[in-house]
C-alpha cells in the first residue's frame, strides 16, 4: 500500500520534471504556461517547481541557469497571489543573490522580482532590500529596453504599495533612482520614468542634496524632440512625452533656479517648437511658484515675452507668450507679502507699462495691438493688476481717440478700450466707488455715443459692443446715459439694408441691456416702437410703400429683440397680438408676408421667454389662445370671409404659427402644460371654444369631421400637432390606450374604402414614433408596413415610408420636443427588418420587387457606414439589382449608398467591378439629371479601387464618358469632366 501511494505521488512530479526539461533543455515555450496553470489549479506548489528546477538553477552554464530562472519567474508572474509570506522571503533572498550572477541571467531575475513586487504577502523591509540590491548590483542603462522597463515597473509597484518603507531610505532612494534613469533614451521607458519622478516630488519623498541632479536627469530631455516612427505599434506621441516631462518640471518650486534660465534660453532660440514648449512650461510653473522663485528672473522673462509678441511671425507663439505673461502676473498677484517686503507686482507692471504705453501714442499705430495685447494679458490676471493697468491706460486711449480723426484709427482705439472694459467684468467690488471706471464714465459714454453717430459702419459696430459692456457694469450708467443709449439703439434698429450688420448688433444689444434696465427700455423704447407699429399699420392700410414696409418689419424685429424681461414682455406681446387683430378686422391690407413676419417675431419672443418660467407661461396663455382664435375664425365658412381668412390658411403662414406654438410649449413646466392640455385638446376634439378671446363664431369648430366647407378647419390640425408634439414627456398621456385606438383605426382604414391613404399615413407616423423609442409594438407595425409593399395601391408609398422611418425629423419627434429618440434606432431597425425585406424581395412577384428594392435602398442609405460594411457582401447583389430598377428614386438612393462604399470597402467592391462600370455608365444617360450626376460621381469614386482591377476598363470608360461632356446641364458636364480626368490619369506615374 505504501509503495503504491509513493508511486502515485511521484507520478505528478514526473510530469512536472518533464515540463521543466522541455522548457529548460528543449527550449520549448509552451511548458511554462502549462506549469503556471497547474500551480494555479493546485496540482503543484511553487516549492515543487523550485525542487524540479533544482539542478538547472545550479547548472554551471549561464544560459541554462537563465532558462531555469525564466521558467520560475513566469510561474510567479501568474501565481504571485498564491504565495505565503515565508515563501516570499525565501524567493526574494534567492533572487537578490542572483542579481550578482552572469549578465545573461539578470533579465529573468528582474522578471521574478517584478512578480514578487506585486505580492500582497510581502513582509516589511523587503521592498527596501530589493531596491538596494538593484541599485547596487545592476547597471540598468546597460540592459535592453524591456529589462529597463521591468526595473521601472518594480520601482513603481513598490512606490504604490510600500511608500513609507521607501521614504525611510531618505535621499538614498532618490539618488538610487537617478542612477537608474540617467541616460535613458527609449520613449516607452521615459514615460514611466517621468511618472516616477513626478511621484517622488508630489508625494514628498526626500530629495536631500540631489535636487539639482534630479533636475538634470530629467531636464536633459527638454525640449522634447521626438518623432514616432511610421506605424508605431506603441502609439506614443510627442505630445505624451511633452506633457509628462512638463508635469515633472513644473511640479516643485525647488527646480525654479535651474529651470527658469533654461526656459529663457529656449524662448530666445530660433526653434519654434522650443519656444512653444518653453512658454507653455512657464505657464504651468506659475501655478506652483511664488514671488521668491520668480524675483531674480522677472526682467529676463518679460524681455523674452515682449520680444516674442512684438516680433514673432507665429500666432501660436504670440498666444503662448500672452498666456505666460498672464500667469506670471497672476502668480505675483496672489503671493502674500510681508510688511517690509517689496511688492513685485507693482514693479513688474511698471516695467510693462513703461515698455508698452508709448506705443499706444505713436502716430503710425504700428505696435498698438501688440502693446494692447500685452497690457490686457497682464490686466486680466487679477483685480489689482486690472486696476493698475486700466487706470494708466484708459486716459491715454481716451486722449488718442480724440487726437485721431479717421474712423479706422478710432475704431482700433475703441476696440482696445473695449478689451480693457471687458476685463473689468471679471472682478467684483464691494464698494462701487472703488471701481476704476467710475472716474472715466462720462468720457467713455461721450466717446461711445460719438462712435454710434459716426458714418463708419465698422466704428458703429464697435461702439454698440462697447455700450453693451459699459451697461453690464453695475450702477455705472446714469438714467440720462441710459436714455441717450436707448435713443441711439432705437435709431440703429431702423438702419437701411446696407447697414444690416449694425442693425442686427443694435437689436442684440437692446435685448441684453433691456434685461438689465427694463424700466429705461419700457419708458423710452417700447412707446416709440408702439408708435412705429401704429404708423406702419396706417401705411399698410393706405397701400404700403417699400420703405415703410421695411421700417414695419424692423419694428416687429425690435419688439421681439427687446423682450428679454418679464415686465417688457407684458408690454410688447399685446402690441404684436393687437396688430394681428387689426389685420383680422380688415383695418389694413393683409399679406402673408406681414403675418409671417409677426409670427417670426412671436417665435423669437417665445425663445427669449424660455429663460424665465413666469414669462414662458405668460406668453403661452396670452399668445396661443389669440393665435388659435384667429385661426379658428379664419376657418369658419362665411358668405363674406374676413380679410385674414385666406392668408391664415396658407401653408407658409400655418407653418409660421406652428413654429410659435411649438416653441412656446417646449419649455412649459409639466403642471402648466397639463393645464393647457385641458383647454387646447377639447377645442379640437369637442369644439370647446370657451377659452378663446372673441369666441363668437358663426358655426361649430369640428376639424376632425368631414363636412361641406370643413377643409379649412382640417388644416388647423397642424396647430394641435405643434402643441401636442412639444409637450414635456411627463405630462400624463394615455399612451397604451391611444396606441390601441390608433392600431384599430389603421386596421379598419386599410381595408377597402376612401380612407386608405389617411390610415396609411397614420400607420407610418405611429410606426416611426415607436421605432425611435424601441417600443415593443414597433415590430408588429413595421411588419404591417412591410406587408403593404405588395399592395397595388399603397406599395410605392410604403416603400418611400422606409425613408421616413430612418430619417430625422425637424419639427416633430425630436429630442428638443421631448421625444424619446434612442441613439441606435437605425442600427436596430436594420438588424430587425432588413432580413425580412431581403426575403420578401426574393418571394415577391416581378412587378412588386421594385418596392422592396426602394425600401431597402432607403434603409441602407441612412445607415451608418460602419454598420453597413460588415453586411456588404450579402447585400451588394441586391444593391446592384436596384440599379436596374426603372424608378429614379431607387436609382438615386442606391447610388448615394454605393458611392461612399467604393471609398470605404474597395476590396469587396472590386469583386463586382464589371457590373458596377456597366450600370454606372448606363445611368450616366438617365433622363433624371440627379441620377446622371450621382452615376458620374460613382464613376469618379470607382478610381479609388485597386488600379490593376480597373485598367482593363479604362479605354471603354473614357470613350463612354465623352457623351456626358456634351450634356445640356452644366452640373452634369462638371461631374463628367472630373470623372473622365481621373480615369485618364489611371495607371500613370505618380497618380
């Protein structure tokens, strides 16, 4: 029995020895994975593996020892979590001792130490022991790249898990790492090494007397000069190294005395990339430096930055120089000063002002903008800097504005002034009397008003922007200033067509300032606009002149633009609505363009009201009933219809009203939206007009009833659509009940009868809504739609319906209108339905096949190409067959689908080049111009296929493409020239 047990125990060991022999002696790689798997599964222990390796580990041949240790290390890399503390101790002692072995053994030893550095059961003190052994015994930079990377990984692992132990080494650890890293050149290793240096500094390891050495061992790579080789599998970019090194250099103020001279030297060099990197690094350093670190280098830094902004030919260098100046000033601004300390900010700003201010006064204004940019970069860094620079610069600029008489020069000066005024908006002042602008307010206002009356449009534009910024300064403008400002904006809002940009800017400024000063605009602008509207109505009554019509339109736009405050909306909205009622009563000539203009102003007003719930609800409950009342009245059958009736029922006017209602509904709260539902839905379903103003109508409103004279009422269903399709999603709606009702209506209507077309439209839109949201019923309705492809009457329309299902809508079923639109709905529709479309095509009679092809082409044409490409081999034959379909829509849709595929899947398309060439050339003579153009574009795209595949067709194609060169349409000729030119060049040298 005992002998049998011994044999049984020896059998697994025999297998292990066999695997060890195959790996060490037989030089096979597979046994290592097998041994590791057996250890993980519990068949062997690590100790048993060591015993099996015993003789190999002591073998006098270095290669054999290396191979044996390699096997043990690979096992440990897979099984280090299974090791006990006692095992870890023995293994580390073994591996440390092996670091003194032959250089062929070292790589495998390092792999084993890497595995052990990951052990949770590592006893205290062994991490320090391992690193000391590596620092003492291994000359890392003589190792291959992969082994150096292993050393960095060992250090990283210990820093992550044994930080306090490593810190006990003090500066010796830092010195040891410096020796490891010194001379590293591989970018893969440098990324890890830079990260270790950053952790040394940021985690407060002791640097001791080795600060300069640590700086030298990293700064020697600055600036990074690295270009990744083509097809680099490691994916390391120059920017990765730049950012990693910058994080190191900018991580501690202790590097400042060494780094700042280096940065100044590189900024002053002629190498563009070095300038950029140095300025960006300086910018990063300013986040951690203080006045002490910068003090001795400020004059040189300023001189270098000034020169780059004044003289550089690179906008990027200029931008980085300005950013660095901003950061330097911010750094000096935030330092806490002792009572007896020098305020470096004041002296630094004095130097900047001294070097820049005289350029602001030069007659030729050559260096005006560079000087202004430098001053603004410094001023934008802090409130102190802003006050200091602004108080010195504003008097100069104000003086220069009056010294120069040309509008272009004044515009330049005002633009600079505007830049300084914008900076004041960044800072808040508890005491308004402390604001630097207060002392210049009168001069600034006078200057701005001069600009607003200047003949130059460009100067007026800058004046408008400056007025807006001044108005944004709290309590700066007096009531008299505001009164003058409103007057100028009113005048500018009615400029002629050749000053369109100024008029638009004035309207925008009016809206911004009206939100801040509603009383001033209510008192001085709204009454003027009301009078202007009344005059416009009078002129329209007497037969409008073009000039007056233009002023009338400007007035409508101004009323909506200024409606940015709830109190103003309550004045302007009634004016616009009253204007519509005046038209309705026949008091003026009604034209669709006038009503559309009013609706556009109402929509813009509704958009502005969305920012304020109070205004939003006021607009909705005031404007929507009014519009509905006018529309309902216009839809009533009358012996003598009102002036407005014909106009309001036009498609363009209804579309404008739809836009107003949709915009006004979108941002309602669910509670208020539900309240609106109780009025508007009963109006359309039950004819309840009680909530409408002036609701005395000659007959009942029944838009869903088919009666004599009801066509006008049915057109107003679009207004109900605008309301319902814009409601918030959480307004209570009986979706399931509605869907069942809709499905019943569809099934009843699709039978024989006069309502088949309407039932089909209902089916199509309900299906689209459900497809967008992945509703379970969508598959049933899609199958019903697919079944209609064989219908003699509805088949073509059903095929076109697939285009609607796959496309985005702009008015309804949008995310902006609270519809639930899943991001992958097209991909899911393709997966669920294209197989059935293909199967239906093959089974369909010949006269029905075009419907399936059209539906399929619509689906594929709107499918994201990454989804289509894997399915291309199975679908391409159908696409090619679709090109033979006589339907131009099918042809055009298929060509649009094939053109990008020629560019993205050339290998697959090359297999069908004969068919493609034939069909594209045939379609280049199609009766449809759009098809001819698309076919020629595909012929052009064909030249992207492999040249050897195309060369046999070159003579045939060049001859055939001569015909469309004489096409009667210029756009066709243009595509023919382009395609034929590419085919001519096919196979020529350099093509």
